[in-house]
C-alpha cells in the first residue's frame, strides 16, 4: 500500500497561512472546504429525492452551488476551529417511499465526502508515483488537505450523537426496543453531549484530535495500488 505523508491539522495550517500572507493557498483550501460541504449537503438532497421526497429540491438545495448550502458561522468554525456545519437539508419523512429512506438520506452526505477523499488522495498519489511534483509542494499539499478534510467530515458526521448524520443511521442496527430508547435519549440529550465533547476538546481532552487520528488512519486505506 502506498504511504501518504502526514500533515498537521488543517485548522492550524489555515491560521498559519493567514499569518504568513499566503492568500492564494488559503483561498484554494477555502474553496475545497466549500466544495466539500456542498457535496455533503447535495448528497442528502439527492438521496431524499431518490427516496420520494422533493422538499430539498423545492427549497433549492438539490445543487452543488455553495451559496445554497453554506452557513457563514459554520464555515468559519470549520476553517478556524477544525469542525463546523452547513445549513441542514430539509426533508419530509412522510414523503419517503422506503422504510430505509431516513438512513439512506443520512448516509448520503458522508458517502459524498468519502468519494471526494478517494478521488483527491488517489490523484495526489498518482502524481507522486509519476514524479509530477514533490509531496511538499503547494498543489499536492492542497489535494492532500482536501482528502483529509473530507475524511474528517465523514467521520465526524457519522458520530451517533446530537443532530449528526450518525444518529439517523444507528437505530437501524439496533433491536427495536433499544432503538426507540436511543432515539428518545438522543433527542433529549444528544446535542448537549455533542457540545460537551467539543468543550472537553477545548479543555485539553483529545476528543476532536481522536476524530482527526481516525481520519488519518483511514487515509492510506483508500489509496488504490
């Protein structure tokens, strides 16, 4: 398996880019973030449409246009903190035509992030193998950041707590009674648990760093030989 160079947290890198006046690279990575978040939300909207619900389409969310998806505060958090959010895609479960629709719609966002990660990291690796560039040049580093950002978004959104995508997926893999109990407690306390984990991360407990580590572990696994 081809090895992929490690890089530091992109949030730290982007802050450094601003201090160093490297505006071009900053803009490239920012564009990658916009693309990643837009693909994630588009995935939700597309899956909902395929499952019989056109609510997102009627709301103008079945598009890759970042303007339709980006929440300004959520984007700033992604850039400068290392996590964040886009505007949730509206759905109407009453319109779903499959009993698995809720799970499929939720999973579609992380799947889109995985797809982007697979494409960008393999373009990066192929470029290295053909000697098109050094792994530490600006362009290849940008591609590697895109892959890592998307894996981070995938892993983070699959956490089954709060309003994250994972809380729609987990119940389908639990016994019925346990699933109902989980939904009840997550609805009441899930967002508080999520905020608590984020707060612990700021207090020095490596919660978000663990998510980054999982993303880095997954990165070499999606490289094609």
